[in-house]
């Protein structure tokens, strides 16, 4: 699971009063609350429990946002998306129970030689497939970044998208409590946000996630964020297929109309590059095996 964010909030009082679960250790902390590794007592299963901070639990808008994350995850069942198992409340706060992911985040792994260009392309493709699925079910993530992609070692080191706390629903029939973003309000992580999302998160659609995917791919390949005049990745990474330059450039277009209009379009252009890179000689140990070593 990811490490604690810079934002610190108060620890909920008596967190072990969650019925049916035993909290073992704090494994993550952010602006809305904490994430604990816990045991589901009925099955003896390790799970992750996300607790809304007690202060925010008194604010109806944050409770609604917490409910929205649960609704988004409940609508999704995909091998590259973290699954939700349960939700509930205690006298002090609210909680979500999710599958426990035992590996590192993409942020923690991205500077390692484990993620060579071929592996970076494969990881990005799997995240794209997760977003294609989510978008097809009316869910926009709106906060895609390396910190929110976790590697599931038990499942062979596959990446899983997490943290749908800022998700939006494209279905106009979704309950009104899930349409929370005020007009002319930015929401997300600035470096990964599409230009239109920075100005008005409510107006941003699924193509904002495609922009974020382009930022992630560029950062994986080049080692830095695409700021200002973006140099094609193939000029920074010798041996990289120049088709990747075209994919990244289209993802990072400033206007949504110029980008890929769907994750499916992006996948169609990315898959051939991934297949080509996978035919090149690999080192003796695969990146999945090396990811397992990193977690030891």
C-alpha cells in the first residue's frame, strides 16, 4: 500500500471498535483519513480499512464524498482495480473495507531499474484497460497518478488502480449526492490534471483521465513530469519506439477534442508498441519477479 501523504489528520478515536474487524497497523494517511491493515475476523482474511477522519465525519459533504468512493468501487469489478468488500460506520466515523494490496505503489517502484521502458509500457497498458472499463461504466477517476497505482504481488505483480475518492459519475441518473463538485473548482493532483480539470473539475470528462495517463507514461519513460515544451520521449530514452512519442503527444493535447476520445482508442495505439517491446530480449529475471524481491 502507498506511504503516508504529507497531509496529516487526527487519528480516529477507538478505531478497533469496527465490528468484525481487528485493526493491525496504520499503512497510509491522507487528507481525508487513514488506511489500516486489518483482519476480517469471520474469515481470518487480511483487508485494508479506510477510515474517514473524525473531524471530517462531522461534515456532510465529506461523508457524501466518502460514500461516492464506495459507490464508484462497488460499480467496478476488474483485475486492475482495487475491490471494495464492505462499508459501514462507527459512533465516531465511517469506513470502507477493501482488498489488501501487499505490494508497492508505482511511485515507489518507478525509479527502480525494474521498470525499464518495456515494463513501463506494459504497466501503462494495464492501467489504460482499467480506465476503459471504468469509463464504460460511467466512472471517471480524476486523480490518476503513480501513487494511486498499487502492485498486487499475490496476483503476480499486476498493477491495480486505487483511491476513487475524487471519482465522478457520467450517468445523469446517478444520485444527486454523488454530483459533488462545485462549478469553477479544481479537484485532483495538479501535476497530473488536464488543463480543463484545473479550471473546472465539473466540466472535465473521461478525457481528463486520458491526459493523466499521458503524464504517467511520460514520467515513467523520461523520469520527470512533462512541463512546458515537452521533448519526445524517444529523444530522452535511446531505443524507444518513436510511436510512443505520438501516443504521449496525443494524450497530452491541451484541449480534450485533440486527445484520444476514449481509452479504447489509446489502447489500440499502445498495444502494438507494447507487443513490439515485448519481443526484444529480456534480462534473466522478469520485472514481476524483481517486484517481488523489492517487497522482501
